[in-house]
């Protein structure tokens, strides 16, 4: 995996709802969020930021499997991978890519 220098990283700290409305964020490399909302809502809010290279990294708790199933049910626009948390036994990082 290529390493980035800190100067190559641009952060947008606004709320995702505000960034989506503003139109100032286009295709990005990474979208991330803390335990903000169910995965289906996170994807609805962030879908406009995803392109073929984008990865979403969303911290989820014990309901992650159910949320991935609900978010993927019939949609087929995203693929999911669950990465076990190293700090919380019931948590994981859900990695999301556009299908």
C-alpha cells in the first residue's frame, strides 16, 4: 500500500449532511465516520462521495452483521468486509467499496 505524506491529505471535518448539501466535496479516497448512524443511512449520506477508488471505513458495534445485511439487501451498489476491532471485542470496522 502506498504511503501518503501528511501534506497530501485533505480533511473535511464537517458533518456529512452539511458536506453533501454544499457540493464542495467530490470523489474522495476515504470516507469515515464514528458510530453515527446505521450503515444504510451512512451509505445514503455518503454515496455521492464514492467513486471506483473510494473506500468507506465505518466503526460499528455488535449489530454490524445485521447492518451489512440490511444495507446490502437488494441494493448491490456496495460490497462489505468486516475487519475485527483490535480494541473492542464486539466491534469492527466495516470496509465498504462500490461494487
